[in-house]
């Protein structure tokens, strides 16, 4: 019996009002409940807490807002939203109501680990709580983690200590103002939309022959000409790989392009 069926049987709510999938961060469950009424949402939360004892808090996620991509969260039942999430041996302290954590990017994090060399210097331009920086730091020489959001930065610092990592330099600054020049063998631009605005600053931080992992969002009609046009801000580059990471809306995609950049 799947999640939807279990909750329907427990609550008497029709299956169409119950989401088929959910996200769990530590002991917090996040649900998209677009078809449920207010009363039904409370019943669903109570059923989750009853049927899944490892879940301590149930929240409805309504999207993200602002440049800092803060999640729009409504707590439906249980305790607080601060938790510790474990993924591939890395521990992440976070508050699910204050910072984003996309489990949909799990495969992208694993893909980067396979590509990064042990002697590389990485710049993570939008580090957040350390989604990419923390796992990479176990495999590379040095990571510069840049994060503008003071809340996310606090968790980033906590997570560096929690995972006993000594080769991450965390910088609480807008990546456009960071005093880094020509240091990165590999640069991660894990942010969207509007990532193209930051390409000139990425170029400044990159070594000649360095690799940029460019994340952004585009409509299906724009792939792959529009992202290639945006990347011209880097000057001379060669596309190594391009892929869809996940669907974020009807006919709109979160994509990543890996490009090698040359000064001449």
C-alpha cells in the first residue's frame, strides 16, 4: 500500500486530495497539498504523525520566494522545523521553514563527486547550507563557499564543523562582491532563475581552462539555444555536457550545462 492509499484509509479523504509523493528532511515531512481543504490538511498531518513515527513535524510547502529563495512553509502538525538531514554520509543542519534543500538535486551532487579531481580548487557561488560544498570537500583540495543569506550561512558554518571539514573557506558575501580572482578549477552556479546575470563574476574567479557548472531554468522551446547564447558571457567555451535536472513547472526545466572556459 502506497503513501496516498495509507493516508486515505486512515483519514477517509479521497486519494485525489492526497499527494502521491513527499519530501523528508531529517524528521520533517514536506507535502504539496494543492487539492486538500484546510480541514483535510490537518487530518493528513495527524495521520502522517500516527503512521510514520520517525516523522516529528509535518508541513505544507507552497513554493519559494525572493532572491534568497526562502521556502513558503505552513506547519500543519508536530514540533519545530529545525532538523538534521543525512545524505550520502553528509549531515546537514537546517530549518526547513527558512532554507531550501532540494532532494531532487541528489543525483547532481553525486555526478559532481565523480567529476571533481582530488587536487582541484572549487568555488561554490551559491553555497546555501553546503548542498554541494560539503560532499565535495571530502574529495578535493579546497572549497570556497560563498553565501549571501545570513541564515543559510549560519547553517553552512555549523555543517562544516558537524562534518569535521577543514578545507572549506566559508564567505558570507554576495558572490558578485567576493575578492576571489583566478582561483577556481571548477565553479558551481547552483542557483536559478536568472543565473546568467552572474556569469561575468564567475569568469573572474575561474582559472584558464576551468569548468563551470551552469544551472538555470528555461522553457522547453528555449533548449538548448538560449542557454548557449547566455553562456557567451564567458567568452571562449566548450560544452562538455548538458542535461535536464528536473521539471519545475509545465514545459519548464531546471537544467545544467558543464562548460570548459578558455581566456584565448
